[in-house]
C-alpha cells in the first residue's frame, strides 16, 4: 500500500512538516515522487518511520536517530526487540512513579506511613534508565556488565543525603575545573585538586577505584563527543584539560597530547 504525505501524516499522527523535514535531512526519503510532484511512501518507509518514532519516544535526538536508521548495518527486527526491552523498562519506571504517587497521597491522608527514601525510588530508576539510554552501550563495552550493574544498583540504593552530597561534589568538580583551566596548567595544584575531586565523585558510583579505569574514563571524555560537549559547555577545551589533569594525577601521562 502507498501513502501520500498527507495520508502518512494522519496514519502516524505526526505533521506533514515533520515528514518534509525528515526528507530534507535524508533520514526518511519518499519511495518516489509522482507525476503531480507529490511524495509517495511505501511499506518500507512506513516501517522506517515507525522505527524513528520509537527512537524519539526513547528520548534519542534526531541526529543520532538518523545515524542509526540510515546505517547499512541497521537491523530492523533487532531494533524492534531492543525497543520492546526499553519500553518494558520504561513501563516498570512509570509503574514505580505511579505507586510512589499513590503512596504519597495515602501518606498525606494518614492511611499509611512512608519513609523519605521511598519518595525518590522512581526518580532514581529514571536516572539509571536515562544514563543507560545515553551511554549504556559504550560504558558496558568498555567496563563490562558487572561494573555497570553495580553502579546502577548503587544509584538506586542511595539515600537522599548521599544524592545531595554527590550532586554537590559534581558541581565542585566543574567549578574547580573552570578555575584550573584558567591557569593553563593540568599539572598545577588546582587541576590536580579537580582530578582528586573527580576521583571521589567517580568512586561513589563505582564502589572501588583503579588508576587505569580513572584514566580510561578521562580519555572517553575526549573521544566521545557527548561527554566532551558536557565539559566544554562553559569552556571549550575543558574536557581535554580534565583528561590531561587526570592522566597526570594517575601517573598515566604518556598519552597526553603535546
């Protein structure tokens, strides 16, 4: 069956403007243009649009979606299985949030007593899911399922006080990194203090520490543009500077770029 852009828009519940944009960026091209100049979409394009919308629902950006669905190695059936797993995880998270709301209402009505730590269970699961969606594949390939699962469990079990402490520590790393960057010396006192604070922040999530792993994370901040963008948000070059400071801190400084 074939669809005009208007009919596909109605079928999928998205605007014709969005479909035209997907065409413009070469993410979803029509099967053909008819003699009247209308875009015509076939079953293959319908299947591809479904995949695009699944990825959007999971919070993935258009640039990354385009890279995925236009890759020669893209496997639609495998992607559907992955979508199903992610959606099941999302359902679990939503069920937790709904249960959390129900408990909170019952607590306010005096029907039950609710521990403070129970108030944040759904949100901590959401944080774990977001990190998995963004970085899970790369992190698991680099450090293994056991380490990542342990880190996720630590996040889910952390208390409100621990969460506040780790958030504060993360902000201190960024603030000190900005001051250290201004000195231009990754081996200087401020830069090394930033590396030490980063070690403390990292160890909280890992539960253990090794210099080699710390150095590996620092290199990933430079190799992966998503991490680079986070550290370079206020100061371009900060990710490389932090990497260099950590490599010196861990005495793995032979790979520091001159």
